[in-house]
C-alpha cells in the first residue's frame, strides 16, 4: 500500500500545515547522564539524530513508537475506507505529530443550514504516551472550520511495535465504521440545538472565557460577519466564529486548540439549553 490512497490529488503530499514527509524521520533512544557524566539509571533520552535534538526524557518502561510506523499504516487503512488527508502538523521539533483526515464530501450532511462532514484528528507523541490516538470531530465544508463531536469519541490502540500496529488495523477501521454509524444523527441532534439567538454580551463573554480578552473583537467579528448563515447572532454562528479562529488563526499547541474547541461547544450548548453560564471564569 502507498499513501497515495489517501492524499488529495491536487495537493499531493502537501497539507494545509505542512507535508506528510515531515513524519518520516528517525527517532532513537539513548542514555541519560547527570552533570558529572554518570548514567542516570531508569531513564532514557528520546532524540532526533538528524537535528541532534532531545525530544523527551522518559522512563525505561516507555516503548518508542516512530510517527512513521504508527501513523502511516493507520492513514493508509483509513484511506481505503474513504478518508483523505487534509492537514498535518509536527510540533516541538517532532515530539508531537498530528494528521487530520476528512471524509469524502458526498458523505456530508446538512445541519443548521450548513453542509457538515466528518473529520478525524490522529495524534502521536514521544513525550507522554506510546498510544496512537484518534479523535472524531466535524468540519463545516464551506469554511473548512473544524468542530468537535459531542460526546467522548476518542480512542487509541497499542502501538508498541510495527507488527502490532499493522495487526490491529482491522480493529481501527472497524471501530471507525461503528462510530460513523451514529455520527449523522448525533450531529443533527446536537448542532440543531444551537439554532437559537445569543445576546451580544453573552457571546462576547463566552469568547473571552474560551479564547481570551485580546481576541474578543476579532472572534466576535467572525461571529457576526464570517462565512455562515447571514451573520445571524445565533449560538451556531457563535460557535462557528470560534472555530473559525481556532482552525485558521490559532498557532499554539493543537491539543490545547481541541480542548478550547470542546470548551466552546460545551459552554455554548449549555447556554442554548439553560440560558445561563457557569460561574467558572477565564480562558486557560
């Protein structure tokens, strides 16, 4: 198999943030030394020889899993099931890698007047877990904003060595298909509840809590004038404005981006249903 199965024909291996070739580097383990040159027992250095950079210090119990060995086989398997690479990103000199895949456009459904498709964010790290993890979300096709999926649709599988990964690809694709079966109904149910008005002061307070004070005016502008349903001051457009910022402007860690996205959805959905906001205050 080759990754040409899942790449956008117009982009090739290029993606919105980089290229899949950025995953294709070697990572090694080595000894850890103290200031006197003595080996520190029980720990190992995860390092990248092509850049001579240390990516993480982990205990010897940690089993190194190369991004290319963990992610490329999974990308290929998902490609055979109708998913295409949209975005990829490598952070912290390669210690964390992300690949976003989207479903074919013909599989999209219409929610709150917008066509919404499915996305999967694949995540592998060298500094915390050897498990390859996948998180489900959705993507608004007209503006390519990435939204979270209501519920806890995140799962991982053991990626301790290349053989184990390939042997478990059947589990991965079967789990993805099972989750997909309920996605359409859940999106319609969850997002349709956001088709209700939100006062300006409430919307700006939600933006402040999720994104921070400095970005309130910018994101509020996306809420009222972004790509969406005629600038209506609804909960859906508010969420779409926040995802506009998080998808296209946010430059920080993608794990934090996804947490902010989920926090925004929860806060907006709770307001749409109860008419109130929690007492907890600011953005992290």
